[in-house]
């Protein structure tokens, strides 16, 4: 039953990105996977792990500081990190963890207060290209095979995008022949570029919110393809021509980070600092779209660990309630668990949740995705743990679980 609900959720998400047709079922070519929903469609994965965790394939160092996640496609991994010499993009061999190439993208550093150094975004792989964004807004297309920069822009200098307090954290979205990002500011919140040349195609002139830290998604609603993004002031749907299709007021606090979730004419958003969560119903009358709020409450305030939708239920961490299961359509919290695992990030596969604590030992937990309660099956503590928060989300690809912690990347066999 769980597996059937998972499949229905995937098929109903309408985030089938044609650009990733070359991706096998086990690939993870961008932020939160093929569908940008945090869910892998791999099968045959372990339902329990040995007492000390799954077998470690390899441990790699040398990728530098930062919070960039991992993208995986065609036997290669891509991530970002920094040294004193600058911010770098890396390609690694998925079998051995060996670094194949490294390309300097821009300067190193920690925008904002707190000293959080390094890139925050996850590379996006499309065809023979890799699209990346540094914490200072260096936005570039690289050759997948060599790491050579094909084109590069600055969201600040070239697009007049105001620098967010903690730098840029969005992972670029590729759709068709376009690549989408969020420079923000008076010239337009979202921007589209020709993915091959970097030429600007449009800006959202009717939406000028500053960028926050969320990555946009693509959905098809009533036959109209559109990009959905969350800012500090709105949830917005943008047509493929850059025109605003709908916009709903929704105030965030301090930092708005999690990626929106779409299913069946409904958009779910959440953010931390007591902002809570909202669900909006998107409908169309004639040529006009409308966004109507279905619910809003403070019980599911996800900071930055992400949320997954499996069947009719949302799973993720709430700063207020701990790990939460919530009904998607009603907003009812089905269960909450605060004591068994501290705050962290999430991904899912085959009806199982992969949870990673951000503090302490960086504990990784395997649990069932069930509204019956927090049902843990296995756990292990991450080795080679840094002193920083382990913010990069876990990634599942080709039977492997990838855990990034600053300069360390770990690969575990889970199949």
C-alpha cells in the first residue's frame, strides 16, 4: 500500500522534467532529485541496516568547506566547496569517490553573520552541462566532461539582484531550453536564460520580491506549465514566458528556505522562525488563475531540512513539534516526535524516510513513512563528523546513500 501511494504521489506531482529523460531511475541529477520532491523511485533498497549502519563504500576529502548538496548522473557526482583560493565546482567518480575535475567559480567566504562559509546550492546536471550558483551569485554553465566554463554571469553585477543576508542558496532549475534562477529585486524576482548561451530571455517585471533561499519548482496546472517560487512575501506562479499567472501573499520570517511542494492543484509551503506552513489551492477560470489559501498554522515550521509528500501525508521536521506527519489537504498533524531524533534533513525512497540530524553525531535514521507514528527501523552515527551543522540533505542514487559534511563526502551501500 505504501509503495502504491508513493507511485501515485510521484505520478501526480507533474514535475516530470523532460530534460532529465537521460536520467536512469536511480539518478539524482539536481536538488531534491529528478522531480525536486526529495523522493527517489529506486526499488530493492534495504528496509533495515546492520547495527553499525550500511557498508561504507568510500570516504572522500578535498571538496572543501560549504553546504552544497550532491547531484548524481551517469556514474558521476557533482558538488561544490571552497578553499582559501575560492569557491569550486567538483566532479567525482561515483564508484571510487575520486575527484575528476575541479573548477574555480568565484571567491570564497561567508556572507552574512554567523560565519557560514562556502557554497550552499546543489549543481544541476542537464545533458552535457552542469549549472551552478555560488554564495556570492556567480551563476555559470560548465561542460560536464571537463569542467570548462561555457558561460558565466553575476546575479549581483549583471542582474542587479540584491544579495540575500546569507548569500545565494538557490539550485538552478533547467526546463526545456531555459535555465531559471531567482536574482530578485526591482528588475524582476525570477529570470530565465538560454541554457546554451546564457542570454537573458525574461525577468518577472510584475513580481520584484528579493530572493530568499528557496529553489523553485516546475508544475503543469490546468495544462499551463509554470514555475512556482517562494519568497519572503509571496508564493508565486510564473508562466514560461515570464508573466505572473498567480500570486499569494505569504509572509516569511528571517530566512525562507524550503522548496515548495505541488500536487493536485495545491501548493504547500513552509518556513522556520515561527512562520509555519500554508496550503494554497490554485484554480483557473477562463485564462485567469487564482490562489486561495486552504489553511495556515504554526505547527509545521520547517527551517531548512526539507519536506517530502508521500501519498496524502507530508513528513519533515518542525522547529515547534519535532518530526511531523501532517495531512497534505487538511493540515492536520497526525503525529509529532520530538525526542527520538533532533532537527535535521530528509529524503525518501520506496516508502522509507532517510533522516539526518544536523547536530551532534550527525545521526542518520531509516524510518517507515507511515501515518501510524514515528517508526524507526535503523540508525547509525556519521563518522568523520565536522564541528559544523550537517545541513546538506542526504541523497540516494544507484543503490548508494551520500552524506556530505563540509570537506568530507561519504558513500554507503544501501542495496
